[in-house]
C-alpha cells in the first residue's frame, strides 16, 4: 500500500489493510446514493442581514470515487446579473469507520479547505455547522440538506458575532442532463490572488515517482512501496490538489492543501480508497513541512507526525512519518525518496 506524500502530511492510518482483507465501502454510505447523478440548481443568497436577495444557478455532478468509499461533488455556482464571481466547490462525503461518524471534506475557489461533521437527523435530512472568522468577524453557520424524491433542498442560516440567525442561502437541485461540472471546476480561477505562502508551496507542483517503505503497525515488519504522485495548483494557485496512485497495489488517494490566514498555517485534507479521511495543519520547519495528528486506529489512540523535505528549488526530495499506536514506542511508519519526473 502507498500513502507517501499525501499520507505523510494528512495521515489517518488504516493498519488492518495488511492484517485482514482489503476493506469494502461501509453500508452507511448508501444514505448518499440519492445524490448520485447530474443536477441543475437554483436559489437565492443574502450576503448580509437585511440585504436584497441575489439569485444563483448551479450545475453539479455527484459520483462515487476511490473504490466507492466516497461520493464526490463538483459544483459550479453562478449569479446571473449580479457582480458576484462564479464559485466552485469540490466536496467529498464519506463515513469515518474509526470514529463512527459521517464526514465531508472539500475545497473551493475561495482558496480554502473544508472539513465538516455531518449529522443525519432523520432518513432524509442531514445537518452540519461551524464557527469561523470571516474578514475579522466571527460567523456561525448551519446547513440543512433534505433529500426528496427526484430533488434536493437545502438552506444555510448564519449569525454574525452575537447577532441573530438569518437565512443566508436557500435553494434546491433537480435532475439534469448537462455534462459533468468537473472540467469547468478545474479550470476555474480563484476569487483572489493566492497567498504568498501558496506561491512558495506551489513550487513543489509536478509529478513524482516515490520509492520507500511502509510499516502498518509496530508488530509487523515494514514492506516496500512504490507509487506516483501528481500535485496540481487549482483555482489560480490558491489550492494545491494531490492525487496518489500506488504501483503493485490497488491504492489511490486524494488530498488538498491551502493556506489559512485565520490559523496562520496550511490546512490539509486527505482521503483514500480504504475509506480513510482526515484533516490536519501543516507548518514549515526550515525547508521541511511538518504536521501532526491525534486520531484513533483500531480503537486505540494513535499519534502521527509527518515530514516532507524540499530542496532549494522547492521540489520534494524525501518523506517520513513516525507514529505511536496505543502504548507502543515511536516507530517509523513511512519513509520514502521522491524523484521529480
């Protein structure tokens, strides 16, 4: 199996892949089946409380990816007649079998990664919420999505600071026959210039061959791994998208990195064809990108630290991840050398 770069910096290990059969998609994911297909959307958005509503239209594609472990949503939203640029989103919906919860991750041309926990309140509706800073203000949002017969309805409510909640977005989706939104999404510009931190990070963009070793648990020996990783700047360079393909083992992964001015660091999201899904923060230590994460694996606490070394030109040269599982001593989970193609 092969996690390599995406693994080392956004890791959520799946040790049982070597001790048991290759995992299969969890039955919980079937709740998203009604989303699959092509959709046209329409609705309104209120940018500030009391402001007039602006109309929006959208086209979306929902499809199962990464061995059926996730549902990928590509959405392009436009605002006819309004001086608002198009918005694009690539989201993934899944079920975290380690933490027993529904989760989504994604990116947008706003230049950010997203990571949300989803709560199904009945068989047709799920809710997510978050509090974050937006242009210096504290903003709290709640999103409600309802799956009907041949349609999807959703609303977004928000409150600014200590203010009252107001309906921010409302609308719905109906089945369509339009082409996939993926190509339009991948060609979309960012909503602003990329942060200087992303300009620095994007120097590592390109295709790499990776050769190294992987040790799933402290008790078993390490094994050799090979793979190809492709890093592509998206949305004018505001997001770096990572795709991983293993050689000699049916492993695939997707990851994305972006700069968070709110956190003062890079944020990373990661998922693969074994159902793993995670989010973490990354920071420079000299010429090395470092992240750490505390998670759960096989019911035991698991700590991981990933490192990616860069040369003077910004190309990736080496990767490493060290972990501690349960009461084990630290051990090297992953170590590899990268060759830019």
